[in-house]
C-alpha cells in the first residue's frame, strides 16, 4: 500500500489496523472463526517517519484477491501531515530495583 501524499506520519489508528487484519483473516470476529496464518500486515512506515508519494506504507499478505475494503481501512488509519511531528517517546521512565 502506497502513500498518496508527501509528509510526516502523524498518527496510525491501531484499532483500524486491527480490523483490517481481522478482515484478512489474521484475527477472529467470533470464537468460531478460523485464523489464517498466511495473512497479515507489515507496517513499513511508523509515526514520525517522512514519506513521499508512492512510498510503501504497509505490506499486505492476503489469501484472497479482493482486498479493496482492507486497503481503504488501512489507508484511512494513516494520518500524514506537512509539519514534522517527531518520533514518539517509547521509554518514559526507567525503574531500578534497590
């Protein structure tokens, strides 16, 4: 899946990514649903990354050919803006045992 514009990745909506993965078969809507171990998503661009139009945002692995709805959900989950957003802080505080 390719970026449609230039800019910085400001936000990726995780629950939309989860829904897209579930629609591919990587998760279950009900406990009776089977998980397809051959499908999934690889997020190639993360929050704070600069992208140019045409850069790969996400790689889809699918077992079915019609993934238009999944593609729409994934593209809607990315917010790309013109202003640099910076990378998120991954470690907020270290706790040391005494």
